[in-house]
C-alpha cells in the first residue's frame, strides 16, 4: 500500500511546531525574563530544542499506510494545547504589578547568609533588605547601616492610608517562575506628591532607616525609569 | 500501547466520514487572539495577572513534559519488557525503596515523572513501585534538595527542613506506593481510561525512530492538555486568593498542617521552587512547612488534572486520600517534637 498523509500525525506535528515556535520566540525576543528567573532561563532553549525535535520527528513520520483521521474531540484537544501559544503570542509584554503585590507573601530569607556579607559593607540591594528582615542578625546588620544612602528600582504601589509623598516601592522576587513570586517592599517618604502613579517604574535614592518591621527610605530623588530588562529579581 | 490525544481512528474503506472540527478550532483560537488584542489585558489587572501566571507555569513545565515524554518513549522502544518483569519479581519490600531511590537519579519536576511512571507500570513494574518512583522523584532528587538548602540557608531549621523533606518524601512515597500497590486491581488503576486510548498510533512494524516519535508526541500532546487545564486553575487561584488568607490559621495544631497542604495543592508550584515560597510563610512552624513541601509535589491542581487524564478515575481519589493522610500523620509527629 502507498503511504498517505495521516491528518492526526500532521496536526500533532503542527501543534508541537507551534510550541517550538513559542519557545524560540521567547528566546530571541528577550522575553524569557517575563516568565522565568535567571536560574531557570535555560528551560526556554531546552523546550525549543525538544519541541522542535518532536515536531520534526512527527512530521517526518506523518505518512502512513493506514492514515488516522482526526475526530472532533481530538481537534479540540489539540486546540487546548495550542491555546497558551496563542495567548502568549497575542499578549503584549507585561509583568506582575500592584494587583499581585496585594496578594503575595513577602520574600523572607532565602539568601540570608549571602545578604549578611553585603549588609556589613558594600552596596545594599532590595533583595538584601528583604532577606535581612527574616533574621535577628540580618535586622541588626541593617540597623548598623541606618542612615546610609541607597538607590533602589521598583514599582510604585500606593496604599489607601498612605500620606502625601509616601508610597511602597515594590519588587517581585522569583526563584523559578512568576508563579512563585514573593515581594520585597520598602516604604518611600518625602517623594514629590501627586506625580507618581501605581505600577510606574521608578528609581529612588535616599537614606535607609529600619523602623520595626518596616524599612523606610527618606527620598532625596525619585525618577521615573523605563521597565528594566529583568523586571524580577532572583535571590 | 500508545496513547494520543488526537484520538486517531483508522479509516475503514467505505466508512462514513465525520465533519472535521478543524475550522471551528482554528476560528476559536483566532477569536481568542483577537479578543486579547482588543481588550488589552493591561487595562484589567486581574486578567493580566492571570495570564502572566498561567503562561509562566506552562513555559516552565512544558520542557519537563517534553523531557519526561522523551525518557518515557526511549524506555518504550529501547528497554525490553523482560527487564522490568525481572524487577517486578523482586519482593515488594525491596521494590519500593529501590523505586524511591531511583528517583534520586531523575532530576526533573513532578510533571516529568508522570509519563515515566506510567511507562514503567505498562512495562511490567509493580504498580506500587511505579507510584513510589513517581511520587518520590520530584522530592528526593538532588536539584530539589539543593533548592531546599538554599531556601532555608541561615535559618535554625535548615537541616530539619532539608533532611526532613528528603526523609518524609521517601517515607510518604513508599507508604502511598505500598497502600495503592496492595489494593485489589491496583494495576487496573494505573491503566489509561479507555476513552483516552488511541485505536492505534504506533504501528508495530515501523522502524524504531518512528515508534519513538509516535510515543514521544503522543505522550506530550496527551499530557499537555491536562497541564494546560491545571495551570489555568492554579493561575486563577493565585489571582483571586490572597496568600495572607491562610496566615490566620498558622498557630493552630493540625489545622495549620491541613492549611499548608491545601495551599500547596492550590498553588501548584514546581518542586524546585516551592521551598522559597514555603520559607516565606514564617508564621507556620517547620512541620506545617514540611507538609507543604512534601504533599505539593505529589498532588496539586495540575497534577490532579494529569492523574485524572493519565490513570483511571479511582486513582486520583485513592492517591489524594493516601497522600494527604500519610503526610498528615508523619508531619503531626514532627509537629509534636519540633513544633
């Protein structure tokens, strides 16, 4: 018998090709950091290679002496598999914002020992500040640096009871993907009132003061910035 | 036997043809894309949050599904069934620890271990051993142990969490494997539901690479649809349920354990990252955090969808009860001793 194209195999191959295309699109458009941390970024090219190989193998073997047709249920099942590809390609680049900040736990302490080293000297980062809050030693180290000038970048999050010129500077910290995001937040005071909006990216420079469970930045400069290439921090 | 989501049917000569749903499916996908472009999710914070988490879960999990399916397909076409039959003749007391220990050499997330376990069972490995492998691998592998170490580094509970997770993962996986393996008809439970089994997708006389392609693609597309459904539900939960809701029960014995297991079920995190989230729940003691870290990689929303599609209906129910009950009993002892 002469081999003929099997619709089931062809559409399965095309479905896998769509996923391969998505992985390569994410890789080459620089969108990996919108979904994965720097630790897991290697999954995108891996997914691209595996999906490409699977698609090629399926399409190369799509001719069969007994071609299988694709019934309606099978068609819809393949549609479900392709749906995320369509969504991710159609969606404009976006990151978690104020809405998520109100629903996420605070980042606590994954890299405490690494942070303490830099807490005693060197530049203080937002991850350091968030990590230091999880232990007495970290909080003590932070207290010793009270009054020092820092510069942090993050999203503006305004709470309903915030005073004029006050907002939360928020940054999401992810370990593997956005689903495991936790938040690092500091309170910024003395910012120019009425000039900033929620979800706006800003760079804040000011003096750092630990106050109980809160970390306050007495701002000397607050400037809007473009969203960074890596919007999420990795501990 | 091969499985294909596409449910292909061999067309018999003279058989009536059914109308293809292809144009409707393509039309629906185009409609989704057009709606997203018109609506602009950035104007709806909840929708944007939902789609980001949904996409992120899938971008991370799909490579593991592909990897697991590739291993599964390689086992199918390269390892003779007699190899597993020999393993299957070992006493169960040896099979279960050996299966759990084998998980240490399989550093992938929980999504990748499901197709491998299904293939092992279909090749003749005892059901209890296949289940033990499936449940233990995402917890006892070196990558997960290392991530747990990093997440708790600097804490007083570091070694309790690292060793506790490894030992509990081993113990719960073996207990659940033993319980399900001892059930009458346990092999039946691990069979794929009839409605998901293709009439024929891999022809026995085909060359090995074509059979590999058939099994690989069949497994990927079959599992991916359940992963998509599970990821969507998990993303919806993360979008609409604030994590602070569970903090209120942190101080209650037993209830805190159940709350953390429930949270792990709803959040559907990857086992390589969940320790960082567990560590953020400082209001909960080590026992509750271990309950989160042990039960989550064994049963959650996306795994529930995968189990439901991969195995018989009774498997999901039995496995869920066994995992929750066993984890609860073990972590209650830890709560008594360490708080």
